[in-house]
């Protein structure tokens, strides 16, 4: 980083990563805290990112045979209690509805009235209520599989909140499926993980590691939880989404049973899988720099902004009409399945301020058009992946033909950077001493550690207490080798990913 | 109606309209009641209708400069209280969150714990919380207008619920805007009403009457409420959506103020407008018949179903491959901005049962393909708008070229039927006696009454008590003439629509 230049975001990543994150969000106008404790307001630039993620995933879900539906916001307390581990996992953080109206109280102010016979929980996740519906819909093997998804809001009461990463209310999709066999349910669990990781790689340009959670980190009530984890620029892991194989646990709790081909009554095998607005947090923390947000073109609300440079009022009309033509031209280009979204910034503001506002909002390409360049038939094109002041001159009649490949190049650059950063920060660790030293406060370059593991939750507990480090996943595509757990010296058949995490 | 033939839905509309409605929804598998009091489950066929409505409106909102955002589910009680009429309107029907966790109680069961200092209301609508945010965002006239929309769930506790029409939780969009002048806000209110009515006419094929609500029927806190009302097949009115001019009421309550061009501090002028899953109820009740749901092609989840007729097992492969080709051919056709959605029904089931299942689901076109017709190069095409057994033979090589115009014709037929039905049931009523006789129990053909009106809420109150009839709207495009209110004999400058309603 050039220390001479003042960065657009204060503090920088190096100075204070957590605060930098908040400032990037503020400068890009993505979201803000609301006066309602723990709840955020997602602003248009942030919400459009979510719409793009939603559109991408929704299409993949439908292509793999899933259908959207909508289930109730409220879950009766007794439903939540049907699965013992499940209710234990969520009891400490749920919003409880106890009354259904307001009336004037003794002090003249409004107070809750109409107490409910049974409290309702604002859904923290919907396995229990959806399971109840499945149990009514499934009678025979012919009714299986049931493959459903819902786009919804959920609430998990959080004391310490952070925009996108941890909020009391968040938006997500939750898929819920029921199958006749264990094999089919397992296959579904893996298929959905693959859809997620493909989205992370190709839409968000985030390199991720996929694997299985350790027992300690599993979803409450699941038999196994698959996850994909990204490495943020501070080396911490971010769980970006999960896919759960629920075995017959929830089918038994909700009585989802069916008559098999052979005429036997059997419990179904179920799965659930979800991804949330947290993905936007991952996106921000993976790509952004000290000048603000950086957006991969495929998920960016807009791809290009055109900024007119007008020094003399009499040139205004000519430059603006040139810009409008350019905008129309570019909008006819198709990129990654949708028409280019091109903005023309006509605000009454200094051109330099405009340019910086777009740098901070992370738009992939900025095109500046001044009278001089216009006369020469060239414009200045700035890629957000390069220094904010490094432009390339481009002939106007070449832009249209080249813009899609420039965007593709930006998308690839971001993915390659994420991949290079992550893989360069995965250390093979073989001893306890190395481990403690790697995760010491002093080691600024620490990221993930790939370490042998022998499934002892007590060791995980201790490492979390000592270092705030946990098993992020048992990876599918690395660490497959025999060895010994450095903490217990017991045999291990697989290295796992340890890291600090969000 | 042919009384000889047994209808697919029991009871018929004539026998019991309310029960017929429930049975149409059940037979089409659109939605069902959940075990959570007042909350429905929207099933895939119903949810896809909502997705089509959403896509249509979302595009129109964006074309008119609105942006999507997302605001908190919870509203602090004190916020709701900021506008006196507003809180009075919603206090009797709101879900109140009072605790944020569960713990084991004295009897060993889980009980609410962690009482909140201030109760939170699950949003029944979001004027107060969005107003609070607007007040932070708006400083100067340059920040105006603010044009926002959110797609969300809301809760209004209802004791008597009815699928789609009246449920405790429902899905909707709510637009909220702030403007520098009264004129601009009024213009916005009308613009959004026009977008809604255009959607009702062209997407849902429902003829609607637009107008303004009487003071008594206004949204709590609004200066004026615009509405569009459809007439259902039992002659009752259904309010399909509303657009509110809020004046400066909410701007004052939430302190949305700005510095004008002239340097004065002024309150903004705000609007809000919403349409809900109730639109699906309107769609069902307008078009469906005694054989079940009837869907206008533009809003139907799928346009065409192909049903193979296989009498002999050895013909199966040949017929199926023919059907698959036909499906592919038709899917390349574009209708109303999207590719045709074509289903091929391969279920193991009698062809007759399949056919009836699609009649009940309201699919616009059913194509039956048997070996004999196949050899002749023709298929049987059934339009849902005609008798379930009336088919037209069509040459295979002509289907592709004609399918879009057949769908267009179905869409128009449904709209024309809705318009003819509605306009034929609007009676000009001039005396009190005529009015009471028109709305008497005996008059099966009663619909809307167009009656002079003199803004007396007491008269409205009495007519509601006597006949359960209310002012549905002061229409914009009918009844503009001088006369006398038949109940008060006072002068009136405009006839209004009186009707029973949902």
C-alpha cells in the first residue's frame, strides 16, 4: 500500500480491521443499524446484491427440482421442543410472542394484552413447523421426495451484533427436503453444498473450503453438517452457509413417515440447508480494500458508471449527450446472463468527488468522459481492481466489444486473488507448540491451520478457551492422510481446518 | 351451468360460495391452514402465482424510480405510538414480543425469560420505523424524493381467518416515499394506484374500480386513501390494494424535515402503498368456476400441460418421445415477456384423472396426445375458459405458431368476462327503499350500488349495522353528477360505490 496516499476509508485494514469493515459498509451505503436492537436496515445498494444472490440460487434450486413455498413466521413453543437438541440450541436466543394486542394500562400507557395460551417463537429456523406440514403431506413412497425451499426472514436474538455477519433478524433461504432413503438424503445434502460453493466461487468470486463440521459445531439436531468456509483478509474463517443431513431425527420428532414400496411404514430421511445475508459480509471482507468496497461484476448491482467531466458549462450538453449514447450502447451488451447495468452520474457535484463515491461503492468499471477525450474519440476506463488513479484510454468504438471481457477479467482477478490469499495462509501444523505459536497474538499472518484431529470435543473446548480457535471443518479436498493429533497424540486419519472465526 | 354434469368442486358457487372458495384452493393445492393460529402455508402452485405478481410489480416500481430495501420486522411500541390514529388502528390486532429467550420454569417446562424493557410489535405495517430512518437520511431538498419499497411479511392478528383474504401473517410489498411538495406526493399516490390497476387489468385480468376511500374507511393516519376494488362472483367487493397520501402526519410524527431551496426548514410529504397475497384471493374468486381454479395465462405458474393418452404399454415410448418434442418446441415460444412454461405429466395415473387434476389447478391450456391423433399429426387442445370436455383438434405443426395468440385470447376472455360481470351488477340507486331492497337477502343478483353521498359517517355506520354494506370507494371514473344523498336528502356532488365486502 502506498503510504503517501490518503486512503478513502479510515481506518485502514491494517490499523483496525473490524472498524474498517463498518466504515466500508457506511461509505458504500450498504446497510446500517436500526434503532431496533440488533436489527439492520439493508439499503438499496446492499439489497440489490442480495437480489442477485437470490436470483442465482433460486434458479439453481429450481433446476434441481426444488419448489418455493412459504411457511409461518411463528412456531408454537411445543413444536420447538419436539427435538431436544434443537430446542436447546435455540432457547437462549429467541424472540417470544406472548400477547396479541395492546390496551391502555393503569398508567395510561399502552401495555401488552390478550395473553396467548401458548407462547409463539419467531422462527430461528423452520425444521419443526415444516416437518409438521411434511408429516401431513407424506403418506406413501410416491409422495417422496419432497423438495422445498423458502425465502424468508428469521430471528436469533444476538447480544453483540455486526452488520450482515451477526444480526438478530436476517434474511435467508432455507431448503427442507424429505427422502425415502438415507443415500438419497445424503446425496441431496452434498448436491446443495455443491450449489453453494459453485455460487461462492463463480458469483461471489470467493475461494472456499468445503467440508464437514465437527460434532461440536454441528447444527442442533443434525446427524452431520456440511459447510463452506471462506478466509477473510484478517485470516479469520467465515462460515458462509451449511447443508445438514438430519437423518431420521426430525422425521421421528414430527412423525414424517411413509408406506414403502414393500408396504412397510418407515420414517423419512430429511435434510435442510441455508444461506443468509451473511454472504454479503463475506463478499465485503474478502475483496474490499482501503478505498472501500470492491464488487465482483457478476454480483454487482451495476457494472459500469459513466462520469462526465465538465469544466465549462457550454460543453455540458455535448458531453451529456455523448454519455447517454454510450450508456445505451453498453446496455445492449449481455454479461453473465443479464444486460449490463450502466449508471450515468448526473449529480451536481465535483467530478472528483463523484469518482471517489463510486470507488467506495465498489462499482467494477468507471468511465470518465471529458470534452478533450471526446473529441479524440477516447475515454478513460478505470477498473476497481486496480489503483484508483490508474486508467486506461480506450477508443469509444472499441468499448462495446470489449466491456464483457474486461468484466470477466475483473471477476477472475478477484477470484484468483481470493484463492491465492487463502491458500498462502493455510499452514500445515504438526505440534502443539507450533500451533500455539501460529495462533499467537504476534503472528499477523496467521490464517488457517491444517492439523491432525481425533474427534475429542474436550480438546476443541480447550483450544477455544486458550486461543479462541475452533475446528472450522473437516475438509473434503485436503488433509487426507494418516497422522497423530498433536494434542492427544492419538491416531488421526485426516487433518482438519482450525481457525479463528466470525 | 349444466345441471346434469357433476362438477369437480363440491359445493358449487351457487350452493355455498364461501365453502366453494375453500374447496377450489384445496383442489388446486394453492395453500392450507397451518397449525399456527391464523397463519397459512402457501404451497408451490400458489407461491408461483405470488412470484409472478411480484416480478411484474417489482419491474414497474423500478421503472418508476423506486428502490428496494429491507427494514426491521420489529417495531418498538413507542414508535407505533408516535401517530395517534395509527396506533389506535393497529393496537387491537398486533403480535407483541415481550421476551428474548426461554428457560426451564418451575414445572420443568420451558417458559419465556429475558423480559424486554420495551415490548416490540411484529410489524403490521412499517410507516413508523421507515419514517424514523427517513428522518435520518433526509437533510436537504437535494435528498428528496426518497422512493423506497420493501417485499416483506407482516402480521395483523385476526380472529377469523380465510386463506389469502384474511390471515394473521401475510406477504406484501409496502412502498414508502417522501417528497418536497404536496403536489409531488399526491402525484406519486396516483401513479402507484395506476400501476396497481394496470396490473389488476392486464396481469390478473380482473376489472377493477378505482377511487378514494371515505374518511371512515381510510388507513389510520392517512389524509386520503386511494383504492381499487374488484367485484367477486358473489357480488361482494374485494379491496385489492391501497395507496395512501399521508400528508405531513407521519413526517411530523417521525420528524422527517428538510431544508428547502429557500433555506427554510419544512416537513416532507409522504406516501405509502401496498398490495398483498390477498390479490391471489381476488384472482381465485373472480375467475374460478365449479370445476375449480381458472388462471389468466400471464399470471399462471405454467401455461400448458401435455397429457399423454396411452392405452397400450407398447405405445408408451413413442407417445412420450412425441410429447417431449412438443414440450421443447413450445418452450421456445415467448409469451408476455417470458418463455412458455410447459409441463409434461408423466405421473402413473389414469389419463382422465390427470386431466381433471389440471382442470382443478386452472392451467390455461391442456394438450392431450394419443397414438391415433399422433399418427394423424393432430392433438386435442383444451382451453380452461371453455367447457372441460370441449376440445379443438389442432395440427401439430400449427400449435407452435398459434399458442401465444390462444393464450392471449384466454387472457382477454377472462378480462372481458370480469368486466361484463362487474358492470352488469352496478345498480344506480336513488332512494332509501330501493337501497334496502337491492341489498336484501333475497336479491341474489346484488352487486355494487352507485348512490349519492354526503360524507356522513353516521349514515355509513347505520348502513353497515342494518345491511352490512359500506362505502367501498368514491370512484374516479363514474358517478360524477349532482344529486341528493337518499339517506339524508342533503346535496351530493358525486355518487359512490356501496357494497358488501370481504
